[in-house]
C-alpha cells in the first residue's frame, strides 16, 4: 500500500520538479544544463546587440536621406540573420569577441565535467559528454569560420550533424576528423611543432596558420579570391566560399 502511494506521488510531480530531482541526483548534469542554458542565452543576446547596432545605423542613414545605404543595411541585416555573415557598415569586433568568450566558457564547463567523470572512472559518460559538446556547438553555428574569425589551439568547428570536425590541435596541426562511429583522421596540414598559434580566414580569402609573431606557416593559397566563409560540411568536405557561394578552396575530404 505504501509503495502504491509513493508511486502515485511520484507520477503527480510536475516535469520541472522531476528535472530538479534528476539534477540533484546528477550534479554534473546540472552543471552542463546550466552551461548550455547560459551559452544559448548569451549568443542570442550578442546577436540582438549587433542587430540593435544595425538598427541605429539604419535610423541615421534614413534621416540623412541616403536610399543606397538603407538598401545596403537591409541586405546586411538579412544576411546576418540568415547566414551569419558579419555586416560591414557597423563595427563587429566586440560581437566576435563576445561570441568567442561564450564558446570558451561552454567548452571550459564541458571539459571540467569530462575531467570529473574520468576521475570517477566514468569513462563512457565522459565520452558521451564529449559528443554532447560537439552537438551543442554544431547546433548553434559552430560549423563555419567567418572572415576575421580565429581558431586557437584546442578549438574546432563541427559540421551541422556533428559528424565531422576541423580542429587546430595544441601541437599546431590543423586536422579534419570523421567523428562517427569513432574519430578517424582524414586530413591534416602537417604543421605540428612549427609554432602555429592561430588559424584564421583573412579578408583577402586566404585561410592561414600563423605563429605569434605573424609568420605564415601554412595557407590555402587563395589570397585575392575573397572567400567570406569556411564551412565544415556534413559530407566531410571543408570548403571556403565567396559571396556568390562559389567554392574557392576545399580539403577534398568528401570522398
């Protein structure tokens, strides 16, 4: 009889109460859920702040009676909202820095959770958390690099379905992995041990690996072709595109 009453009481609890109980039972899960919530809210807020800046600029050019600039702003607003392309008519460095910080905070929270699992010898759970991190990043535009964006050692881009990863390793090698069913190396720049500090897509369209002193260690040799975005695709290919969506460079790993 008492067990029946207990079951009835449990089924009467709300979903939120049950989630709270589950979180209390698994403090690592609670931390991860909080980190994901903070990350999602932060990137939405950063995007809104940039859109607000665009709106203020729009008000200015309308008051000035400049129809050409109004049309350009409308186009930039649309491409930012639909494709994530940064506008050129307003500063975007602060937005980029905030997005990087939010991503790093999320990564730090997940890495700490993985470490705690490994200490407790929960290896399978640690592996699941690693996969979950990649899925979260992939679901929030973590599959591409814009002009001016930077990857530092340890950071990566994940394809939309979390099947492929472009990663700048801590030894300076830029690599592409197929993640499923198990991590498999598909491609690399063979630049380990050469002092690589950053991977960036330059404004001239060149994808480069640089040292802290600015020396270029490797490049895609596409300077002057004006690629605006590098994408890790779900077919395994990493491709840079121009504004007309023409392929400028690819890793050739879609075979």
